[in-house]
C-alpha cells in the first residue's frame, strides 16, 4: 500500500511539473500559440517568436528613373512591412538629375549608404568593400547568378529586358505603314512615311543621360557585341578601337537617325515625358523597354500601341537579354548585424515569393529571375517581349556598361561616352574624330583605375 501511494504521489508531482512547465513556456513566448501543424512561416524556421518580434530598422535605396518600377518596389516594401511590423524599412531613394552611380557614391560619402541597395555597378562597390556576398541560402532562389571575381552579390530584381520600338498604331496606319520592318532599311523607309504624314517619327528623352543608352546600345549591339561579346576586354587590351570600321558605322547610323528623324527637342526632353509625347500624337515612336508600358497606359488607357524588336540591315534580331550582376545587395556594414542579415533574408524571400513577385512583375512589366516559374497576366505588348526572350534565334546581348569580369568598362566611361555622343549630334561632328576622343578617354580611365 505504501509503495502504491508513493507511486501515485510521484505521478501527481510529474503531472503538476508538466503543467507548470507549459504555463511558464507560454509566458516566455508572450502567450503566442503555435499553429495546428507546429510549423512556422517560410523563412522564419530558425527564429523563436520572441526573436521574430525583435524590432529591426533597415534603409533601402534604388534607382527611381522608371516611375512604374519605383511604384512596384514601394508597393512591395509597404506589403512587406505590413506583414512584418517588427521590421521597419526606411526608403531613402530620391529623384535626381545625376546618375544612379553618382547618387550612391554621394550617399556613401556622407555616411548614408543604404543597408539594402539596388546594385548596378557591383564590381565598383564590391572592390570598395561596400557590399557583402549574397547569403548562401538565398542563391537557391534564382535561375542564374553571374559572379564578380568568383562571388555572388546580387538577388536579381528582374532579368535584363529587351528594348525595341514602341509605336502608335494610329500613326502607322495614318502613314500607310501596313507591315512591320524586316530590315533596318525598311525601318528607315517607315520613318520617311511618318515624316511625310506630318508627325515627328521618334521621341527621345535625352535630358536624362541614361536614356541615351537605348539607341546607342542598339547600334553597338547590332554591329559590335552581337558579333564579338568580348569586345570590351579587347578594347581594354588595346587590340580593338572605337575608330574601327564597325564602331564608326554604328555611330554613323546613330547620328543619321538623330539628325533626320528624332524630335528636335530631344536634348531637353526628360525620360518621364516621353510617354505623354507619344500618346499625344506629337511623336509616333519611342525606343525603350517594357517598363514604359505601364506609363503609357496611365497616360492614356485608350492609346493603342505595339512593340517590336528592331532588326539590323541583314534582318537579324539582337537585343539586350543576357543576365548581369545586378539586383538587391546587402551592405557590408549591415552584414555585421545578425538581426539586419535576418531581416534582409526575410525581405528577399518575401520579394521573390510567387504571390508578391507576380504583382511586382505585372506592375513593372519585368522578366522573372527566379528558378521557380512565375506567371502573371501579360499585356499584348509584354507577351511580345516574353516571346522575344524565349526565341533562341534572337541574339541576346548587353549594353556597353552591363558586361562584367574582363569585359567591364571603367565605371565613369558610360556617362562620359553618352555625353560625347550627344555632342556628336549637336555639333554635327565627324564620327571618326569623336571616336578618337573615345579611345583617348577610355585609356585614361583604365590607367586611373589601375593605380
């Protein structure tokens, strides 16, 4: 009997101990109750409820030149903070007339380099020790991640999108254009028809220096990079030159186009004005990328427009479309803080999750970069873009400043070159002479970077 009583007493004490332990556990977890399955949301498996609720503050910076892209990112940030109230993201991005590279350098100089940063000139900031490698558990999210010096720094926001002719269907019809051009010469013939109909053929937002790259890189890709993707590294080694026949021919085509068919006010027109000029009927065409589709729809929902890749003189299609080391990066300073690293991981996983990423892509008309297929409702124009990307017969290339590794150009050369090409048109310069200037500047910048 005594033995039985002892056993009963021990059993009672064990039960009481378990009850008290359970109560104590609930108090430590702020009375948070586990889910029915006992699992936690994706990306928080390693964090306890008390850790997950710890307040973290992150700053973020990104390029704001594209209004649709800016809205898509700001909407995502708002959705993320609503879902993660303990993580505060302070948007430090701002519109500026300077290049995005210069803006980031200024932010760095005044001690305000963002924790989360849209990185485009990855090698520049990696070499300066300003950004950290992408956490290994995030690399699995993406289909391809270009490396810089053997390291992966970026979560690609989207893949590089092809650029092409965005045209007014009404302007084409009024000018008697019944078919899209199969060669560049046929495209020039269309420009003559548009001029004859009384409309300015092409609008260009030359006030924003980055916009100059759209047409310049079109001609460089057709006559240089589509044939020789390693041209930049050869130029650095001085085995090719800007004065070579292919580059001179490319820039001659550029000068002719701007002289004959581009709106005369192009140098004072901002990129964000081009959509309204197009829909107003003041110009018939714009050479740009799919990020403009949303702006055009917002400017006039009833405006009917199409999109096509512009062929070269032989009828071959070559477009921007290769991946490059660009995207969301974590600053080296933020990487020293484990809480900020965890918050960054949460943001990246949220940004690229199917539900949220599909919304972002639909607003920005982006090309998905994730390994997981992302579907969203594409417009007629965006479907053309997706078809171009999926067509293996169309050569995919990069803009002059988007190559990496041995093919990376000096970081300041792009803007200098674009301004030089503006002067070529404005001053009616000799292409060969201006290309000599390009060679000289390129060599000076390469030498300066090596010191």
